[in-house]
């Protein structure tokens, strides 16, 4: 090897403590090898946890935040048979054009190198301007949301947008927040942690049942394009009623539009945040579904009266999101790669969705009925009659098929049973194999 390589290896060994250098003498293997100090005892030591805020150790909170957590054995065994994963909101990262993203990002980084942080301090901003501008173009095109770059705050995913909104809108022990039931558990945690009283509102075939929202509610959270997890689209009638309710009761609406880029059928339905509703609707979007969840980038379109407070809350949390990542995504959108990628994904997801619906219709219609849904990356199917979906999901898990029953999505009483079929991370062969295993498992249970 070259001298440089040898020198680099010596450096590494020295810094790790494996060798020692004696002046004027030479380099020797160290007498004793460096030891990693044992990790202090972990686990729920009752004598210490009293120091923690009790909200965060509540079982419902830990369960909600451990929503996708894998059991240790699934992570541990690399040789195990691959998992067929129907859990919703997962993304197949193999479909992402990493080479294009790498090229665009390095071009953007060169710009940053030539023109380091501009005249303003990089702290205290609401996100990179080029990205905010690109976001306005992206959502105008895909969701008919018309807004200005100054209305946009770049966040670390939709989850941080929920957290910021909770901090800015909730007065602890006073503010009442309505959430969809069933709904997205980590959103509820953000509002609960801020001290809100979170109340569940049922969902039917037209979306959130607006008539069931109590008058003292000040914040209403929903996913109107593609209800999570049932998949229904909120009807025009309900959207109008919701905005009218918000205006009449000094409330605001939070629209979680996590996968609205993927629409397959049904009439064109714009986002709830139209120009007329811009004073009461906070629109939340994310790059976790249309790009990659590991990017940790999302955004928030807010009414102008709230921007200053939300930016202050964002700055208090982390000043702003990583500039290189923001520049990379801004370039990716501006050069048309996001639109291209979404088109490609839409085509792939459409095929997966169609196959899932066919399997449900041909092989499982005796037990499951799919709910109408025209968007996104999952469909839900309700159980006909008595089906112990939680037990079926547990037994599928042993066969390395991962699927969620509706149970974990409910805050109030579990009024419906069924399964959520995510198709972001399963290809056509896996769908067929997984649905086959599901059919056999249900049939076996029904025979007992
Ligand atoms: C319904 C829903 N909303 C919001 C999010 C948040 O996404 P992120 O925080 O990754 O942007 C998810 C994530 O899967 C989701 O399923």
C-alpha cells in the first residue's frame, strides 16, 4: 500500500487507542486495549422515572409514538425471510432517484460554497426562500393551493408542523382540540403534550362528522383528501360546514395533506385550504411520502396572523431545517424531478392499488369490504361480521406479514374493525403473496 494509506491507518489505530507512539523509539501495540465503558443500566427504573414528565411515560403516549416500531427480532436477523409490509405510510426507498438527487444536491452545495450564508443570519428564518418558492409551485400544481412563499414555513416533516401548531395554538388545560377518530396517533400526542384537551370525533363515509364537534373546540385536525386511516375523502358539504363552524366559533382547522399528490380517480377535489378559507385553515404537507421520510422535510402554509408566532416557535426548537437538505429539495423541485418522480410513483401505486382491490374482491370479499378511496398509498377494508382482526394481524406477524388492524388508530371506543393495506412498500408479487397468507389465516381462524 502507499505511504499515505499506511499513515492513515496508523492515525486511525492511534486515535482509537490500539497503538502507542514512543518518542524516539517507534510505534507499539498498546499494553491494554481500550474498553467501551459499560452502558449504564437502562430500562424503566421506577426510582428514577418519577423525574420524567408523566405525560411521556403514559402507556397510550408511548404506544402512539411507537407506531411503526419494529420488534427487536425483526431488526436483528439479517438472514430472516423478508417481511411483506402492509403497514401504511411506508415508502419504498428503492424507487427514489438517488443519482438525480445527489447530482442536484451537489450542484446546490457548490452554490452554497461560492456564496455562503447571505447577508442575513442563517438563524431566525422560516426556511430557505428557494425551497419555499418551489413548495408554492408544487402545491399549486398538485393540490390547487394558491399561496405566497411568505405564507410557508419549512418544517422537519409534518410531525414538527403539528408540534409547532400545538405550541402556538394551545393554552395548556384550556384549549380543546378535536381529532378524527380513528386518526393519526402521533398528531394527537403533539397536542396532548402541549396541554390540550384532545377529543375524538367520529368519521363516516363523508369524512369527519362536523355536527359532532362541540362548540367549545378551538382547533380541528383532519386529513380531508385521504382520511387516515379509513381513506375516505371529506365531501364538499362537510368541508363547507367545517369552515363555517370554524368561523362561527373562533376555531381553526389543521389540514393534514400527507399523500394528496397521489390521486387515482374521482372528480378533481382541491385542498380544503382554498383562497377563501386561507384565514382559518393551516395546511400541512410533507416530503416524506412523495420523496423520502428520512429527509425530514415538510411544510406548513399558515394564515398571516399566525406566521410570526409559528416562526418564533420553530426558531426556538431548532432555528431552521438543514440548509443543504433544503437546497437539495428546492433544486429537485425546480428542475422538474419531483413532478417526474410523483408521476412514476403514481403509476406504480395505481397498479398496486388495483391488485389489492382485485385480491380483496376475488378472494376476501366474504370477510372484508374495501372503503372507497381515491388518493394516497393505502386503502382500508372493514370487516363484515365478527372478525378478530387484531388476532389475525398477530398471527400474520409470525408469518412475516405486517399489517395493522384499525385498533391502534382509535382514541375513543373501537367502533369499527378492519385492516389498513399500505402499498408504499410492497411490490406486486409481495401483494399477491401477502393477500394469499391473509386469506388462509382468516379461513383457518373462521374454521375454529
Ligand atoms: C397521516 C399522516 N400524517 C402525517 C404524517 C407525518 O409525516 P412526516 O412527519 O414524516 O412528515 C404521516 C406519516 O406517516 C401520516 O401518516
